[in-house]
């Protein structure tokens, strides 16, 4: 059985480890970079557990403008106009159990509460079709930092009412 809950500061080390298991080394971010995203989005970061072990997480935060640069702590932000889904990672042994959908639903619920109407993300080249299947549409005209790699695309989806 999968349980989704808000992320806490105590989850940052397991999230870092999970990130290293789920992503290739080019996309491993430092604990400092991950912590800055959590601090910005304390209400919009979630963990999915099986038993008492994290098997997936979602890091998202309020944002404005083009996507933040990977591997760097977030800078100060005065005003946000959307939620930015920074990372969704699911361990291979938990794929197909509904973790991604449950984490996204938790983010949308919190986003509605906070008054946001849109979630944006950067789909890495090998995940573009995954995000398309979930209803994210291309967001043309947004400048994307090259830290995301060749073929990455900015996508957006309205938060359902």
C-alpha cells in the first residue's frame, strides 16, 4: 500500500539517496540545491512511502519566469505566478503502483489551496512522452537553461478546479 505525505526536513537525506538511485549522475543535485527547493516549497513537496520507506518523491515550489538552473540553490523570489514541478522520482521497484499520479494529485490539491492555476516543469528528453500522456502541453517561447540537456522541453498544465 502506498502512502503520500508532505515532505519534512528529515526526508532530505532519503530524498537525496532516492534521487541518486532514480536518475543518471548528470542529474544528481547536491543536498544544498535540493534543500533550497524544499525550503521554497515546503507545502508543495511530497513523499510516497511503502511501509515506512520512501519509494518516490515530488519536489515543487512557487516560481516565476523561466525554469531555475539545475544544480544551483534557488535565488530569492519576490512574486510567484505558477508552481514549478522540479523533480518527480520513483524507484524502479515502485513503478506502476500509482506513485506518480498520487504525488501529482497531492501537488494539485495544495496548488488549488494556495491559489495557483498552473504547474510548469521541464521534461527531460527521455520523459517528454511520459509528461505528454499525463496532460502536460508544450510551453513555447520559454528560454531553457542548457543544464537540462539537449531535447528537454518546458511543459505546463492547468490545475483542475
